[in-house]
C-alpha cells in the first residue's frame, strides 16, 4: 500500500470533506430517497433515480477519502529546509525569454491547483524539479 504524501492543510481539507459527506450529505440523500419512495412507483420516478445516483457518488467518494486518509503521509512543510527541491518546497521558475517569474509549491495530488501556484508532486514539471538545487 503506497503512501500518499500531502501537506497538513491538504490532510485537513480531506478530513473536512469526509466529515461533511458523512454528517450532512449522506443523511440528506437518505431523506431524499425516502421521500421519492413515498411518491409511488420507483421504476419511473426521476427523483428516486437522481437520489440513487447521488448516493452512489457520495458512497464512492467516502470510500476514496477514507482510503487516502488511511494512506496519508502528512509532511510538515514548515520543518523542511535545505538546498534541494523536495515535496513541500516552494520554487521560483523564470522564463528565460520573457523573464516572467512563476512561484510554485510542490504538494500532493489532491491539493494541486496550478492557478493558486500549487503543483502536484506527480506532475512532469515537479518530477523534473525534485532533487535539483
């Protein structure tokens, strides 16, 4: 079972989403299913089928989050230092032609958002940067 590297902020976001799915979304979809069943024939009931699809999505996402949380390797980036690029590092890249600078932090897959400067550790660019000075 491979560990999933992530920052503590990313780990917290996964836990919050799991808590919301289990505490709010799952009970809501159960109520929606019960309501749809009360409307009669479920074979032609669009509300029932939509609620079943939503329930399927929620259960799948819960299983996925529980797996990632169980395999999480939380790395505290505030304790990292050194001259080499590694997980959690913030790097500044400069385009040699335009001299445009971009700042990225290398984070876990679930935390990646290039528009916010967070680069997935599994991306080709991050893999090329890791280990460089």
